[in-house]
């Protein structure tokens, strides 16, 4: 049995692993200023942008890599889950955009911070090891690069809440991936519902605007009578 990674013992790791664990530990810190910042909350989605523009917008919004990890730390999950429609349809960066903006390693570290939070949350004796967390993060980067950071934080929150099963004695990476597949099914149905609701709101708004411009039949008759009188007066003075 391989014991779970203890950050206080990172001096025994090689330099690359030590750097990664320090970054994850930093990302796991819930800063008060990041909790009160609106930057975590995706805004309503505008028209699709080219990748270069999305990368530029991400860097402008979240700053450098360390600031990005702090702002989107696992402590934000409980806030994101309150706004599922905005998580799905908002402007938070996808994993592919995070890779393009901050490198693949940063995207991997961000995922590992979410996984480590899940690891700590689960009350089982056997936790995921550092290599397992790293491999899980890499697999998610390959399998779901199109998912937004807000969507993934919602997945991890729902997993901890028991929506996609539970662990029995060990935090199993395969069970996390199975839960992700179940989440993707939920995502498809929820996105479809939100799209239908959006179309319905647009239709209702169009009807309301049309009604505001419309007139009653009595008003139409009055306008027609007034026009007839005006024409008659013009004819008499001609």
C-alpha cells in the first residue's frame, strides 16, 4: 500500500515533483480576496472568439499562472455550483484555453488541486497517490479538453456531494472517471434544457416588444378616421 502524499515531506521528492506539490498546495489555499472577487463567476457567453483572443482574455482576466490557480482554487466550487447555467454557458476558460494561456503543466496542476481536494474530502483509509493524481489529471486533459473550469469545479462538487457514487475503502481514479462520464450525460441534458429556456426567453422578449409596438382595434379606427378627415381637409383646400 502506497501512502498518500504528505506535503510536509516533499523534501524527499525530486525537484520536479517538489515544484508541482508546492504549486498544488498554493492552489489549494482559499484566499479571502479571491473568495470575494467576481472573477471566478463566468459572465453570459458572447459570440465565439478565436483561440488567440480567448487566451488574451483569460490572461487579462486571471493574470499570471499563480494568480489563476489562486482565483480558481477548489474553495470556489461551492460558489460555482449555485449558478449551473452560467457555469455551462458562461465564459470561464476551457482546459484547452488554460493550456494555451499558461502551458499544459499549469492546466495539469489546476486539475491536480481539484483532485487533491477530493482526495482530502473522502473519509477513506487509502487515498490517491501523487502519481495517480498526476495520471488522472493528464487523462482528463486528453479526454475532456473542451470542458470549462467552472464545469469541472461543478463536477467535483457534485462528486463530493454523492451524485456519482461513492468510494469504498479507497479513492479510485477509475471511479472518478466513471463519475465524469455520468456528469457528461447530465451536462448534455442540462445544456439542452438551458438552450430551450434561452430560446423561450428570447421568444417571449420578442413578443413583448411586438406587443409594445402594437395598437388596439379602437386606436386603429381612431387613427384611420383622423387620417380620413385630414385627407378631406387637404382636398377642400386644394
